[in-house]
C-alpha cells in the first residue's frame, strides 16, 4: 500500500483534542451493534491529519477492521466515471449540450411516461434529446429499478436493467434502458438514475477502449489507487469487508460474505454507477487530486478550469427546486448538483455545517466523502451497511470534522 504522509492536526489548523471526539462517536455506533465498523480519514492542506478505524470488517469471523480494509464504495464510483468522460470532453470529442444519441443511436426518439399502469403506460415524445450534461447532473429522465416509485422503475426490474448483475454486457444493458420510457422530460427534473452507467458506456464508445481499461489506465493507475478496482484479487480477499443490512431490531444481518462475494472475481459488467471497491487511502488520493484542481504528485488528469466547471452547480436552483426529490444520498434543500457531485449552496438551508462550493457524494453501503476547497480539506468515511439512509452517520461526521477547525 502506498505510504500516507501524516502531520499533527495543529500544523494545519485542526485541534487534536476536538478530533478525538470521532473516537467516542465510532465506539457508540459500533458497540451498539448497529454498524460493523467505521474508517475515517481527514486531510487538510494536502496532508492526512486524522485516520481512525474501529470495529470488525467481518463480524462472523471476528476480523478487526484496518486502515487498509477494502470496501464496496458503490455510488462513490460515479465521480470517477464523471472524471473519465470529462477527460474525453477535454480532448474535444463532444460538447456538454451534445445529444448522446450522436454516439448511442438507441437514445433517439425517446418517449416520456405521463401516466397509466402495468402494460398500459401512457407516454409522450421527449421534447428534446438527452445530453451529456443531463447524464452528469441526473436530469436525463432515466431512473433506477430499485426506486420502486413508479411503473417505469418496475419495467427496469422486469427487463433486467440492473448494472450490478452479471446478465448481459454494458452495451446490452444500456440498450435495454433506452428501449424504456423516461420518467421526466430531459433537463426538467433531478432524478437519481443509471446515468453514470450510460456515461461509462459512452467512454467505451468514444475512446475505443473498454470502460474498465480506460478507467484503470487514465485514472486509477495514474493516481496510485492500488487497491481500487471492479473486483478484489485473491491475494487481497483477506482485507475485503463483509456487507450488512439492519435487522428490525437494529442489529446486523450479513448480506455479502467477502469470501463468496461476486466482487471476488472479474465482472462481466463493470458498473460506472456503482461497481468499484476501494480503501480510505486510495479514495483520499482521488479527493486530493480534485482539491489540487486536477493534479496529484506531478500527474495531471484534468485542467483546473474543467474541475471548476464540474464542481459548480448546474441546476437552476437547489435539488429541491428540480421536482420531487426521489433519493436520499443528500439533503435536497440548499444542495445543488454539478457534473458528478452534489454541491453545497447554502449550509443554513441544508441545516448542516459546511461551506458554499463544497462538493460530495456517497454510496449505497453508507460510505461518503466530501471535498471543501475553501477550507482545503477532504474527508472520507467507509463502512458497510445497506441502505445508506439507515442512520445519520454522514451528517454526524460532518459536524465532528468541521467543529475541529480552529484556525
């Protein structure tokens, strides 16, 4: 594992005594039996100032979590996918307002669901094509089958539009999705969706490489993210965490055993929306690259103006203003969305500590990260509990890290 440069919190304007409160917080959650483990990492001014872990990566085998434990990061894959497509944008391959049908003809002449049930869905023609910006901002009208909130979601489940399953390949799954109605007119509403998986396929079509190869050669490899990938090699399975869900009593039930997990072998479908595993140290390298405006250790992935564009709010207002909020990865009041990240607009409206311009996202198994350019700070939190909305641990850790700032 790549060595991490540490310093005392006081050297970069944080209080060791106040950061120590994270320990008690971790112990309360884990010792109560509600979480299996927690790993947190805080960096400021390019140096890691706090790295903690507590609990068991594998409760059944009584295996303690470690700072290099490998976790399923699910939707924290999406920002990396956004970086890959924006690398191609920097090469002049497309413009953000270009229709994706230019590269994926299956998305021509889309229709939009407006009513009906079962096999009798009422649809109207899409008023315009889906663009690259629509995909990056989750305003494309696509959805997820697991939402279970309208008949189109049910069609996704019925037709096997699930990028986490081994059925089909990336292109086939994208074509299945394109054959189904949208749930909103493109650009009209914010709806969490398979958009990043479509972006992954676009990376493959535009670059001429498989998505996983492009991601490895252009992002993961250059950043030195040595434990990040779409599966866990056999020699690293001993560091792979188990995944859990809550019981009705608030305890843990095993969902995915690391020794028999589908993540233990190469995947046929490499999901740009949720397929990666990673470690705290690896993901912090990605965060630091973003904080550095596209560069890390002399390797530049993106230009600084591209990073600024990606981390600006691209919605007309906050997410709450973009129709009915349908997913809880983030608060919707006071939070906008950029090209692959949520973007803090107003901490008072969001009812949480933060800084305007800070950007973030999380994953299905309660993982999270945020990057604060104004404070030159980044935080990564890893655990394994599905779904991510079970407990308010992300919001609690935000308070615990921000309250430790003393400069």
